């Protein structure tokens, strides 16, 4: 016995424009798509329920190709600083949330909204007695107070390879931590299995409400013992219909391999070895070939020395692993692409270029010759439009977030959010990809780099499944595939501009069973 879904616009995403009005689902699978009358006749004796979609639009459910799942779950339970314009008000809010001797954490502040970068002295003036950390929106920079510096063991003469410690005019530590310096903070804030289980559950529940039923994530370094983190995933995904693909941070890869922990589970598996080449535009730590326009003495940082970076790629190859690298600046892309050319991926596999935020024609041409996927975050373009012009200037900015050119290389193009760094809302990613405008509706950045809505939707549905070889019955809505889909009030293909952001998710369905419902559809 099954369910007949009728009176909808059901997009397969198998081919552009391919759409049916009805589908019959049995045991979680799509048995047939077509017209309502035909399906009623074919399955007359087996139809148990009929769902009237009332003209709403249906697409394959989404997968976020770049997220920090546990970190996103943690952020949902912490002080949200993303819209903060008053530092003292933020600190007073944090003070109220404090308990015991735990760190007090605020997620995602924007120094541009505050008008300045906070310092330890500013935090000390409000919260002097407990360790405090403010995470910048890019999560490549954080600010701690004096208690925080003390807990991290940081003193005046400390040097961090691949990172930086901010200093005041007298050369004293001002509490600002950049890139690799944050590793100390990750170890200090690392969770345990119980906390991670709660964070995963919290994150998955929220993702279902955004139409997201799967994620590529990187959690095994930041949240305590990686083996306990893997166990947390087993505990949650044993009974929750969500699929996770975990990258493996280079600092813990030896440990998890020694314990033979990277075997595939029913609802999660493991991917490439993850490493960082550079930082972020926000912190001016993305590695550029030419200096920053708004700070001509800065070109960014190398997280690893060139010889160390090469050794890490060789290490991954020795383990038979692909490599996934965070590269934002063009000089970082140059370094990583050169290593992929020197140490090619195993035949039939793909390495992962994460972000690829600044690429000129020469770099794109080299990418076209490599077996890679590009793990992009379209939402960054709309988030950072004003900042991009400040950091890169008018001439270089057209080389930022070249989505159409990335697709043209033949690389597999994936859409993600990098949550909690940005919003998981897929509507924002779709808007950014097809408009290339800020969320304030600015002028269009490099209009020739816009994606079609079909290309943008595929980057959040089918392509992420291809990337992890889990597309056998997921990522499309066609006969014999799983009935895993989202129902939306309006048709994304008919929407333009800000209307994309206002489309309303009605339902998320996994293998025929709703996991999120905004309201009841007539049955």
C-alpha cells in the first residue's frame, strides 16, 4: 500500500525542465511518475493515501556540501552575535548566560557592524572573572579576554606557526587570535560524546526545517576525542534519517586510521583528508598573490610552510586518501593546484577544492585538467559583497566567486553554507548563485558568472550525492529513487530576486515519511 501525491509541480532535476504532476510512492520509493489519472488507474488497488499538493512545487531534498554540523548545533545553543552593533550590550547578554567556570562563547560577530575589532581589555571591562571568546563571523579570527589568554597559556613571547596573535601598540597581546592560533581554543572548548550527541540532534532538527537531509561536514578535530565524536554520530544517526559525509582533519587522521574507525556506516561515511592552506578575507588572512587593497602591507598567511603542505598531500596519498583543502586566496589556490598536479588523485576519484573564492583564468584552466570537485558557498558572495570590494579592489573583485566558470571547468560543483559561518538557509545560496547580488539588492557582480536556477538547485541536490557516491537512489526524483523531497509554496523557477528568499518551505520528506511540516497539506 502506498501514497499518491497529486496536483503538484514535481521537478525531477534529471533534465532541465523535466516535471510531472503526480507520483506514486510505496515503501519509501518512487514507483511511477506521470499524470494523476494514469497513476490512479495503474495503482488503483494499492493507493492507501492521496496527498493533494495544491499546485505547490516539489524538488529533491537538499544536501549542504559544506557545514560544521556539531559546530552548527553548538551555535544554536550559544549567544548569536551576527547582528550585534553594540559590544557592551553583547557582553552583558553573555554575562547573563554564564555558568560555573565554563567559557562564555558568542558566535559570529561582525567587526564592521561593531565599528572596530574588540580587544581583551574591552571584554575585561565587563567580564573580568571568566574566560570569554567572541568568534568572528568567518571563524578564522576570535577574540578572548585576559582570563581566556591565561587558560590558553598564551604569553607575550608565544609564536604560532600558521597563525598570528594580535598585539597592541606596545606589542602586548590584545586577545585577537588568527587561524592556527585558534587550534588552542578548539582543544580548550572540545566537547565530549554527550555534548556532541545533543549538538548533532539539535543541528539535524534545524536542518530538516530548511529542507536539508544530508551534509558534508568536518567535526573530527574540533570537538574532543575523534573516536568519541564518531560514536556520537552512530548514536544519533542510528535512528534519524539523515546522511552525513565526514571529512577527516589532517591532525587526527593517524589516530582514526590506527583504530580502523573510517568504515562506512548505514547513514554516514568518510571522505578526504582535510587541510587548510590559508585563512579568510574577513581577517585578511586569505593568501593573495598581491596585497590587500585596504591594507597594502598584508598578503595573508600560509597555514603551512610549502614543504609541510606538500608532505601532507603525500601523506594523504600514502593512505590512499583524497585531499580536501581550504583555499580562499588566489595564491593559496596556486599552491594547492600545483600539488594536485604533482601528486594526482587515484583514478576514478576526486580531490576537493574548498571555497576557491578567487580564481583567474589561468587557475581555472589548470583546474579543468584535474579530477576535482569544487566545494563552493554561493551565500558568501551576498554576505560579503561590500567587504570584497574593500579587500580586493575594483579590478580583482570580478575574479571572486566565479560560479559559472567553475562549472565550465568540468569540475563537480557543489553548493554549501559553511554553517555556522553563514546561514544554512538554502534559499540564500540559490539567491546568491543566480543573482550575484547582496541581500540588500546591490548591483550585480560579474553577471556572466550567474548560474541558472537549474544549475543552482542541482548543486544542492544531485551533485553532493554524486560527490560521495551516494546517488544510487538519492538526489533526483525519478522512478526507483527514494521519495526524499521538499515541498515549496512557490516555484523557484518562476521566482526572481528577493522573491527567492521569501519562498516558503511546506514539508521535508525522507523516503516517503515527513520529517518536517510547516502546515498540513490536504489529504
